[in-house]
């Protein structure tokens, strides 16, 4: 069960600059499940087969929302020598919509940077196409040009669970000639069908113009007096729905190393990196997907997805119950791929975070740190919030933190 009761001013849309109302939610659902798992060692201690094993699992879930799902996996592992291990797996997973995605009351919001091809004195869409979007013939060729629309968004209890298939394979190596070093690399390929998401308002409009299909045109509600979508009672319905598909593939790499430094403790190094080979978003089955890896646009690829991201942490573990660590966060360049974002390629970014922990006693732990140590500004673009994308970049600049933990 979920209870979300925003401030009354948020619910009435009276917060300056916020631009929309935030509705309260009080809803929930239950689930009954049965599952089984098995791990079977096939070979152990044999030449070229220190270990060969197979894992399998199955889960059946019955939700009170009248949805039933099946999930399962099969995985295998082969360790030819103690310092080398290969692994591979196939997993079929599902995700039932959360309470917010299913039951959030419908509310109105804003959708900017849009193009209504029925606006202006000489619309680029025909009268018939514009009538399919709900425009009366008397208003055709009379509307002013405006790139702002209202949208109606919220939960949808009718969405189906999204399903995914994941194939992964890789290796772990712990070379005997370099003690305390471990390296793993895994290739992943994830295919999500029927993803639960908010459809793009511009996509809905363009599909109505191009195909006249009712599932798109019925979502467009023009103001009866002005014909506008950003004025009066005009809006586009973008409530949660099962969109086409999400496909992504790439390589994850993890490396760990510890270097003792005698009476001064240890130096620890940890690298976590991802190479994103592909990140494709398909609005509808059968349509050409958008390739978002290494790009961003004013559409499905609005969130930058760098091809290369990594976190590299160096930590000094002192013999005095204290540690100091420096984290380097890196993301590669992201290229703009549409006219609206033209000239707003996002450069590669490097952020450094410094942190220290000291345990003066067994029951007290002190923390102190600086994130974004060199006060790097985020890339600027007409996207996201505040002319940047805070989901991907540090929008606040340098900031400090401190804390204390007590253990009783």
C-alpha cells in the first residue's frame, strides 16, 4: 500500500515555477507467489573442470490486480582452473506497474517544444488530417503558432506487466601472479517488451496526422473555442501505457585491487565501468526504433546516454580506524541528433568526490566529504530541468556533507 499526500499548495498548483498540480495517492495491491530454485554441480575437481554447475529458478505470481506472471532463469558456470571462471545466463523477468503507475489520479501538466502542424495561416497538414485531430473546419488556418501544449497524465490500472529477456555471459579472473587483483567482464543484451511508460505527446500527434488511427487521435483533445492544445480545455492524453520495446546491450567491467603499504595500511582501487553498445527505444511494435546510445534529442532520447561511463575509486585504509577515498566519475560525450538540440552536444564530464571516515570508538563513526570537488558546471542545453539534465549531471556544483553514526 502507498500513501502519498503532497503539500496542499502542491496539490492546488500554487508553487511558483512548478507548473503543475501534484495529486495525492492512496492505493495498493497484494501478490501471492510460489517459487523454486535449484543449483546442480555437474563436475568438481576434474582436469579443466574445477567446477561445472547449472542454476535454475521459477516463480509464479498472482496479483490482486488480476494479473498473473511467470519468471524464470537458467544459468551455467565453468571454472577450468581456480583463477578463471566463465559464466552465462538467460533470464525471463516481468515488472508489474507500481502503485504510482497504476493508480496515480489523472492530472494536467505541461509539454513544451512541440509542433502542431495544423497551426498558422498556412498549415502543413491538410484539413482532413487536422479534422482527425479534433480541429473544426472553421478554425483551420486561423490558429496562432505556439509550441506549448497541456497534457493529461497519471496512472492506468489496465496496463499489462512489462516483460524482458536478458542474455548475459562473461568471465572472472583472479590471476595468481598478481595477488588481490580480480577482474570481471560481462556482456549483456536486454530486450523489454510492452514497457510501461508515458508516451511522447508529439509522437501521438504525429501518428494521428500520418495514420488517422483512433488509438492516437482519440488521445488529442482540442479546446472547442480556439482549437489550441495549450489553451483552455485543450490537452493530449499521455497516461501510462504499454509502449513498444526497449533494447539495450553493452559490456560491464569491474576491477578490484588491494596494495598493502606496510605499517601505513592498504591502498584499495575499484573500477566499475560500462560500455553502452546500443540503447534503442521503439514507440510501437514494427516501427523503426530510436538509437539513443551516445546521443540525445527532443524526444525519446531526451535523457543523455553516454557510450562510456565509469567510477574509479581510490581508498587509503589507514591503521588508525580511518579511511580517505577519492572517486572519479566519468561519462563520455553525447551528440545532439535533432534540429531543436542542434549545437548542444554535451561534452565528456569528469567529477571528483573526496570523502573520509573515522571511527574514534567502536560505537561512533564520523563522515566528512566534498562532492564535485573542483566545482565543475553541468553541460548546458535546452533540455531536462534548469537548462541541463540533473538526472545525468551534477546541477548543484560543489557541495559538502558531514554526518555521524552512533551504534548502541
